[in-house]
C-alpha cells in the first residue's frame, strides 16, 4: 500500500524534463531569431561608405553627397551636400547641353542657413546612384575642398 501512495505523490523526473527542455529550446530559438534579425538590419544598413551619391527626389531636384539610412526607418540622411544651379533657364530642345553654364553649389550657404545635413523621407527619393571618382561632379567637389583648405 505504501508503494502505491509513494508512486502517486512522487513526481517522476522523466515527466518534468520534457517541459524544461521544451522551454529551453524556445528560449534558444527566440534568441537566435532575434540575433539573426538584428544582424540583418545592421548588415543591410546603407552607411556612408565614403563615395558620393546622386540622389534624385520626386520634386525633380538632384543632390550630391553621402547617403546613409537604416532599413526600418522612414528617412535617409544626406551629408556633405552639393547641388547644381544653372545660370541659364533649363535647356530647350535646340540648345546644346554643353553650352549651359552649370555651377556646383555647396549646400548650407543659402539665406536661411541650413546645416550641411538633410533628412529626407524615403518615399521622396526616386533613386540614387553611386558616383565614380572620375566623374565631373566628384572632381569638382574634390577641387572645391582642396581650395577651401
């Protein structure tokens, strides 16, 4: 009789182990998943890589600078900004584009005195392009920086 009572009141270690193992597996799986998602977000973040980009906006403006953004944020940041200003009105079909006098202007010299950083909603960016080091825009920017020193 004692044997029957002892079997009923004593918990078997084999019954407790599966629930502990299941809980540990869930915790390990959750932590692994969190680390993978975090790694993906950090790895896919576009950071300033030192190259210049041309950023084309939905309002037909183009800015040149260093673009960076995080995948889960709704904004991108452009720094070291320049833009083109034409001395003549925009070209007509008869005009030769080489005859236009374009000036590369450093952002921040405007009357309202903005900082050299622009936060742009991602939905306002049509696309961007990485600029080669030998492009006319990058060469002009580098020349401007050399003269500034």
